[in-house]
């Protein structure tokens, strides 16, 4: 095998262009080249660590370590209210004050929401068939709402003046009636015969008209006897008749509210009501205002317009004092308005409340009185 040595080609005079590679050529020896590649790889790995790992470590260790405590678990309890599924109780109807009949019997009703100055059960003189109302049937007005059932007067009953003796006609003798014939009892007739030892008979005539008198009285047979008759009679003067006796009702003059459906109970006009201290107190207060109102109108000698009304809202405290007039609505004249306000305030205070009234009403109560000029 022969070898031919070829000399290198002649130089053209221009430098040879080198290729650009990623890894620069340091050594031409293959063994030294492997070392070069390993060193380049090691440098590359460290560069990657510097670019990605070191910034992350520096970010996580920028501050002191914080140890967070875990919050303890919160208890979770379920509780069902006992009254959740129960039907709420119906609201109680408000208690209503009524003015009872003072002349009716005192009788506690079985069931009622009304209260008054005395116990009373509803009744009326002419019963309403199948009537079950707690108020008696009344003829009245439809546009006025009141709770009165009887009308009377608050003035004391005054004795009727006696007629002067000079004006009384003297008694005149009445004409004597004809006398009645009066017969004495009949006698007996005894028959014995001639023999003194024989049995005799007695005979008497029976007369129902005979009386135990000694002598016969002559007179007419058809005249009726009047044993209590007197010889004189008193003549009545028609110009001065005797006063008629009536049962007075101590109650305010009333305006009735029409009520067609009454009760089946028979008796004096009455209403279902239960006594309470509050009811008795209100009755006295209303009567006091009524008397003062009448006094103011009579002393003024003028009458406000007929059909006008005045409504006064005021506050009454536990001392019985009218502490404030809250509102006044009037369709009457100025005098009619002033008379109603003065009727309430003039007689204040009306007396301290009882402990049970304070427990029920508190320290004060707002009331509204409506006055009607009829």
C-alpha cells in the first residue's frame, strides 16, 4: 500500500472564513475538547441557578419567619325555638268602658270585655228573639257612638212643693146614699102540745139576708152595703194635681246609639259589664265634667249652635290632674269650645289613682271626651 503525499493547496492570499458556533473552540485536541464542553455545561447550570433559584430564595427569606397559629374550630350548634311552630295567640280585645244602669240589679256577667262602675248582666224589658248582644236593643242615632243605655239626671231629687192650705178646697159633704133594708134574725116557734111530758118541736125560718140586729131597719133592698164608706169625700182641685211618683235614675242625660240586635234576657235595661276601680273612677269623672259643663252653659245664658260638636283630647296623670290639653277639634262657636275645655279643667284634680289603676294605666292616660250640642 503506497501512500501518496499531496502537498497542501496553494494559498489564495485571502483568510478563510470561520463558522460561528455556540461553543468557542479553545483546543483542537479531542480530549481537551471534552473538558471544554463539560466546563461550559457547568457554567450554564450555574447561570440557570442564578437566574431562577436564587431570586426565589431571596424573596422567601426577605423577612423573619412568621409562625401562624391555627384558629380553634368554632362550635356550631343548632337550637330550635319551642314557640317557632306554635300559632301566636290572638290579641285580646281592648276593654271598653260603658255606663251601666244604676237601678239595675248587681249581677256579675259570665264573660265580657266591658267594664263599668258596677257588675251587670245585659237585659231589656222587651226581649229580642235569639238575641245575643252584650248591649240592649235601643232606638237612637246612627252617626253618634255612645255607650249609655239609660237617660236620667244628675241633680238630686227635690221634694214636690206642698200646695198652700188656702188654695185647697174644703171637703164637701157627699150626698148620703139610700139606706139598705136590714132584717133581724128570725125567731123560733116551739110546739109542745097539751101533755107537759110530751116531746115538742122547734121551727125557725132561715134568711140569708138577716143580720144579728135587734130591730128591723127600713130601706131599699137593692142597695149594696159599703161598710168602709164615710160621710164626706175630698174634692180634688184640677189646677193643683198631686205629683206623680216616678223612680228617678241617677244618670247623665243620654244620646242613644241605635242597636237593633239586643238580648233575650228580660229585665230592667242593663248591659254586660264588670266592676273595676277604673270604671268607678271614670264614672265619677264623667259625671263631674257633665255637671260643670251644664253649670257653665246655664250661667252663660247663651246656647252654642245646635248639632255642633267639640272633641277634647287631654292627659290625666296618676294624681288625677289634667296635666295637658293635647288637642281640640270643634265645629261649634268659640263659647261652645271654651265651655267644653273649662268643663274638664275646672274640677281638676279628680282624685289619686288606686294602685291597681297605676299598674294597669301607668303614670298617665290620654283621654278624649266628645261634647254634643243638641
